[in-house]
């Protein structure tokens, strides 16, 4: 019997959960196509950026996860276009056909159309981004240390983080601990008390997705660590040296980290009527993209408006995992001609950490629970260790945290930059257009165009 071909685009929390649940199941074959060759644990990216963890500790090679699979093919590449009429995909490797397509492509940073921000501010959405932030921070410190007393480099003393959600709060807390405890030892010639960390939030308070108590508590923690928290203030521009705020004040800075907006990653070819303003795909309760029979979307890139969550679900790991998991069950049921179940989200709470013994937890273990301080910090660490993929990674992260707890120090302050030529060409739009033409020719029956990459039988 011909096996159904399920193509999953993106090996984040949603796509990877789905692929693992479909692994070695009869009657289907799965292609998991991901632009990196690893899964990344985004909640701990901030620790890579602040030199607290090694990038390898929070990444997991996809091929290792599926070493024993007899129905899953891993493909490192990027989906650039969908041709829904002919069930074909244009990828950075060639053309791929599918019976069922699942978009689990997550989100990327939204600079809201500001080219200066795109050019000069640093995003925090991937392991590459986190290493980029760490490099820039350390390079700025090296420049300051080489040029002590050079006033023209004073802007390098100021670090600005835009966005007071969990990423901004966790990052600014980690930078403050680095500045307070580690940098004075690394750079004895530098006056580290001159290093300022600014956290800017456009809304009235920090952690808008958590309770008011948590927002206020996290601000108190950050202030006690010496972070300048400025709410009700947004960033409008940055030229690499000056951050301009929406109240017309300016902060001289050589490092702006942008954690203030995200936008869904949707390949070309999807009907714009299925896409909302934040570039997310409208899906029904079964994760099916509205108007399509065989295209689904799960995780951050999707927006599912249900009775309990009329504005969609929060963009967090648990929603992505649960949606991936349920979709796997529903797809397997549909193979047997059975009807699946609609999604229902069970919220197990939210948490954020600011630093050593400083964290906030809401909604766990029951809806109105709230914890702060040491106990919340322990809960945060326990939960993240439990969720991290791979026993080796769990042990390494635990050892790192224990070492840091007792010594306040790690040996991860490395400036590591790959040569440009080492970075895979993932955003080659010209070649994507060429491949789209090849796909059109293929679907219209003309086979005269040579095809590169993977071409699977329809
Ligand atoms: C810095 C940071 C901290 C966070 N902290 C927390 C936290 O503490 N707790 C929490 O619950 N949530 C947190 N989140 C949110 C959480 O990480 C997301 O909700 C979750 O990752 C969503 O999972 P996903 O599978 O939908 O997308 P992702 O995990 O983003 O995965 C999408 C995958 O698709 C790949 N991809 C994208 N486009 C393409 C393409 N065209 N072709 C092929 N592959 C593609 C990407 O490389 C990526 O691997 C955080 C997010 C960030 C950025």
C-alpha cells in the first residue's frame, strides 16, 4: 500500500514533537525539513548570550534523534514556497511533493519595518543570534579595555534591551550578574561600574503576559541588581551608536538587543486570506489551515481561536508541544478513517527568572498560585532541566549551574565567529524563484527543466 507522505517544516517544539510521535508508525513516511541541523531550546538562549551556557548545551542534533527511525527523513533546508494546487514545495534543496504538509516554522524577530533596527539591533531568536549577542558584548568590552580613557567609545558602556517580556527580563538580569560579579575580575583595568544596562518596555509594566505581582516583583529584582528599568517607553530608532526613544530622549549605546516583537515565518504561496496581521496562520481546532484540506500549522506560526482562547493561545513551548502531539494522534486516527479530537489547552502556568534566587512563577500548581524568590528559582531550574532534550545536555547544564552557583563564574566568555563562507546560504531568494519556476513546469507536466535536489514521486 502506498504510504502517505507527511512533510513537516520546522523542528522546533511543535514540529519535533509531531515528528517524534509519528516516528516508526506504519502507513506513513515523514520528511522533517529544518533550516538548521539541530533543535534549539529557545528558553535558555539568553544564557548563551550572557556566556552562562555553551550553545551545544541547548541544541540537539536532529539526525541523532531519528537514528533508529525507519520512516523519517531529515533534510537540512528551508521551505520557501508552497504550491498548494499541486501539493509541491519549493525548498532550498529542490522540489518536494507532499500528501500532508505541516508548517511548524515558528516566528522570527519583527523589526516593524524599520531598516535601521534590522541592520543594527541584534535579535534573540536563534542560537546563532545568541552567539552574535555574546560576541558583540565581549568585543565591546575588549575595545573599551584596549582604549581606556577614550571618550569616543563611551557609548559602548551602555547595553540597551528593548522588550520587557521574559526574554528581556532574563537577559538583563543575567547581564547585570555578569557585570556585578564576573567582569571586574576579567577586566581589572576597566571601571565596570560604568557599564549600564537599560531595559525598555513599551507597556506599563514588565512581564505583560504574567500577573501584575510578577511584573512588579521582577522590576524590584532587576532594580536591586542595578538594571535601569524604563516602562511606558519604546525604541523608535538606532544607528549603531544612539538609541532613540519615543519620548525623544536618546541613549548612547553600542549594543541594542531587540526582544520586542515577533512575526510568523510563512513561506510564499499561502493564500493571504489565511494570514493575520502578525503573520500567523488561521487554523481550526484541528490545526488545519483554514481553506486547505491537507495543510496544517502548529505552534507559534498558527493562531487558533477557540471558545476558551478567542484571541489564540500564548506563544509558548507548551502550546507548541501539545499541538504537535495532538496533531500526530489526529493524523494517525484519520489514516484509520476515524475522526480526531479538537485542541484544548491546559495551562500549567508561566515562569521567568531574573537571576540567582530571583524568579517568579504564576499559575502552578493551581490557577491562582504565585511564587517568588528562591523557591520560584528552584522551580524554574527544575522545569527547564526536565524539558531540555538529551541526558547529556541535562547533566552539563546542571553542572554548569551548580558551578556558577558556588563560584559565580564560568569559562564561556568566548568570541567565536565562523567565517562568512561557513554559513549556509539559506536565504537565496533568486534561486528560490528559479526553483518555483521548475515546480510550476513540473506540475504542468513539462519535465524538460532539469531539477536539482529531492524530487519525490506524487
Ligand atoms: C529567547 C526566547 C525565550 C523564550 N522563553 C520561553 C520560556 O521560557 N517558556 C516558554 O514556554 N516559551 C518561551 N519562548 C517561546 C517558545 O520558545 C516558543 O513558543 C516555541 O519555541 C514555539 O515553538 P514552535 O515549534 O512553534 O517554533 P520554534 O521553536 O521557533 O521552531 C520553529 C523552527 O522552524 C524552523 N524554520 C523556520 N522557518 C523555516 C523554513 N522556512 N524552513 C524550514 N525550517 C524553518 C526554525 O529554524 C525553527 O527551528 C521563548 C522564545 C524565545 C525566542
